[in-house]
C-alpha cells in the first residue's frame, strides 16, 4: 500500500496518469508520423536534390578541367608540330637557297669561262692577223729592198743604210 499511495500522490502532484501518458505517446507518434510525411520527407528530398545538384556541379567542373587539360595537351602537341614544321620549312628554304646559289655560281663560272674562251679566241685571231700583217709588211719591205737593190749597185754600207732608211720611212708611212 505504500507504493500506490506514493504513486497516487505523485500523480496528483504531476497531474498525469497512465492513460494520459499513453495517449500523449500516441499523440507524439502521430505528430512524428505527420511531420515525417509532411516535413521530414520533403526536406530530405530537397536536401537530396540539392546534394545531387552540387555533385553534378562538381562532376561538371571536373569534366571541364579534364576537357581543358585535354585541349591544353592537344594545343601543346599542335604547337610542337607547328614548330617542327616551321623548322622543316626553314631548312627546305635554306636548301633551296643554297642550291640556287650554287646554280647561280655555276652559271657565272660557265659564263666567265665562255667569255674567257671567246677572249682567248679573239686574241689568237688578232695575233694571227698581226703575224699575217707583219709577214705581209716584211715581204713588201723585202720586195722594196730587193727592188731598190736591183735598181742600183750598192755595197754593204749602202745596203745597211738603205735598210735603215726603209725602216724609218716604213714606220712613218704606216702611222
């Protein structure tokens, strides 16, 4: 009897009884279920969708970074290829320039050789012409000396004098 009296006094002090407590628990369960249905699930769905959006943003950012890295690698590869190609073009241009230079030098040497050959031929022709002219002049001189010698009877001193006079007169007649 002591315990019941105590609980009764306690119940009267607190103001609840067993059935009130069970109804309060049932009310709490109903409120929890209603809140879960009306508040917790929509809030959880909203948080989940927001988390999905954030995850998608991170995935897009990572994809963008990966694409940028791939584009950078592609750009660097193209830049390296362009550099190599420009070096090849430069080398080819240098080779062409050297070949052109060699061709020009070869043509100049051939032209100089032809000019030299023509000059030598002309010198040789002029030399032959000069020799021919000298031969003609010497033979004319010899004929004139012979004619002068035959026209008169001269001795050795006169003969030398006649040749000297003829040579002096010959130089004056040709100038």
